[in-house]
C-alpha cells in the first residue's frame, strides 16, 4: 500500500517571513519539504511502537565477531553433531564447493616444464598432509568443513628436511579457529599493532598470527598444555574464511539459521514426548474403592503418596463413580505444513536449496529444480573463485613452487597455474553434452577447458587417449567413439585409397568397395 506523504502546512511564521523576504520563505519551505522526505525515506529507521525492542549495534565487524565467535562456534558444532538438518547442510556445501577436489594445472609457456610441475604436484599432493591422514584434496575438504562450521581455518606451511623422504620438502598443517589468540591486543613501535590475535604492520597488511601451539580445549592434562600464544609470520599461514563485511575473521555459515534449528529441534522433542505420553495412557478407571491398585508400577514419594508412571498400556485409577474412559490422542492438523515452512527458513539461512538439505522432492518438477540449482551453482562458483582458490589453493601452490625451486627440482618458482573446480552433475546429461560439443566446435571453448570443467587433467586424458588409439590401431580395431575414423553420424571416415588392410594406423578397407 502506498503511503500518502503528509502535507507541509504554511504557518504563521512562514507568512511573516514571506512578507519580509519571499526568497527566504521559499528556501525555508523547500528545506522543510526535504527534511520531511528524509524522515520518511526508510521505514526501517523509524522509532516507535512498531520497532520497540529492536536492538541494534553499530560496532565494527571485528568487534562483533570477537565477542560472539567462540559461542557461535561451540553452538554450531553442537548442532552439526546432533541435528540432522545442520549435518546435511554442511555436507551439501562441502560436496558442492570442493567435491573430489579443486585441481591445479601448470599454465606456463614451456610445455615440458608444465608437465614436470604437474607430475611433481601429483606426487607431492599424496604426501602433503602433515598429520599423514589424507592428500591435498582431503585437506581442502577438511578445511572447507572447518570454515563452514567454525567460521575460519588456518593452513600452516611446514618445511621438512630433505632427509624426510618427501618428494618436495613441504607439508601442510591445519589449525582450527580456536588456535588463534583472539584476546591478544598490543600496539608496537613503528605503527604495527595486534588486534584479535592478528598482527598488522604500519601499512595495515597482515604480518603475523598469534596462535596457541595446543588446542585450548584439549583434554590433555593442564600442566602439559602450552597456553602462551606464539607468533607465526603471515607468509606461513593461509587463512580461509568468508568476508561479508570489512572483517578479519569469519563466522559459521549457518549462523542465521542457528536459532531456528534449535527451536525446531526443541519442538520435535516436545512433540515426541507428547505423542509418547498419549500413546502410553490407555484409559482412566473411576471408582469409589480407594484400595484399587493400578496395573502400572507404583512408586512413592517422600510422603508416601502413590505416583503413577507413564508406560505403554497404562490404566490409571481415580476416585469417583465406577466408569472407564479411554484416552483419545489429540489430532495435530497442519504439523507437516508448519514443519516444512520452518525447514525452508533454515535452508535459506544455510543458503542451501530446501530439496538438497531435506531430500524432499515432492514439490519440485524439472524446470523448478533447474532454476533453483542454477542459482545455487552461481553462489558455489562465486565462493570457489573469490574465496577458496585465492585464499587457500593459491598460497599453497606458491609454497609448493618455492619449496620445489629451493630443492632444485624446478628451474623457477614462478609457475602460472589454472584451477579446475569439480564439475556439477548434470540434470539433463544429453542436452548438456550436446551444448558442450557445439560450444567446442564453434570455438567458444577448447577441449582442454571442457575436460578441466569435468574435474580431470586434460593432459592426462589426452595422453591416455593417445595410448589407447595407438593400441587400437595396432590391433586393427575401430570404435564408434574414435572421432578420427567414425563421424558424428556414425559413418566411417574417408580413407586413403592406397592403404592396405591391416596396416597399422589405417582402418581396414570395406570389402564391399573392393
């Protein structure tokens, strides 16, 4: 409904000013109109009965995060451990953002050097975990999970001696957000200062992180834990978090849905208890004999009064006329609709499609599912290219190149790289594959780009194709999947008239044409 602006009245003072100076009166009236427009420009800024109790804060992002982050992390981790919807939302985000891994490919001008670096990376990626549990892709997946649950995560560069037996003397160690000493504040000579455990130089650039060597929540004996934070140079740390404001740290991704998750969890528990209670009570027997005994077990309180326990098949006894009334559980109409609305709110807070979080596909069709997935994929791609790759993947690639160069394994530490995030599963594989083929044939993309989009290394795929094609030619085999010899329509390609049957590298001649 459109609001009608209030009328600006021409008062007695305005008339008096107009008699003396019409121009001043005109400016005064225009100023009053402009002021009225400003006051009614934003209903959200109005103060009154409708906005009573709306508490806001004008603090900086780091100040708000510094106070709330520890509690938010603890509560979010508890929800992920115990709430199915929170656990599924985290799983969907991690699988979509990282999947089987974001794979690098050296992209320098020297092709032989690119192959050398790629082979070296593939071997090092299997050994890069400082804890020895997984490979680079597993580290990336764990880092993304920590970021979603805890707000941020830290990857530390750990140099190893050549005697450690590693392909490249480098490993990566992950630290949870709790390791950062958020209570560390200091002003240092030269303009440098420490805020919330992060040290900035005089130009405002990050120069170091102050971190606890041991996790503050470790269950180890107190006298064995190290509570003093130590300074770690910023060039040894890759800090992964989402920036929603000009901030130094992140918050758990499901924070907007945290209260709703808790409320729905409590409601489900209360509703379950109510249903159990109704199911336990069969009926109530009314009688005038006070010595009647209940079929259910009897317990007594401190005063010796009898207390009935609610158990399946319970029949309660009460004073009064002899009669029995059976229990009739109350109907709960609209519970499904209410629950569904709450889950939609929770999914919006997680920025995850409702159908992916709940598995409920009853209300979607092909078109609506594609529209929802397209928007979700745009968000995922933005996160991959604006957050994960520049803040986590790229620093680790630089550490790898520097360590390989220092070890004499490559001639330079400046190796350009291209990253290939995991592909999205197609809703209509045939249509999407046809589109990719047309784009490639039209020159809008290359075969290497199409292969990389699917999460594979183009060089390895083509080398495998070459090896297979040579083997097939040697054995005089022709497959419909070989575009050298079979056209897209399934027709055998034209051949050299002088070729002989069975000659390696040539398809056999058609006997009908002899």
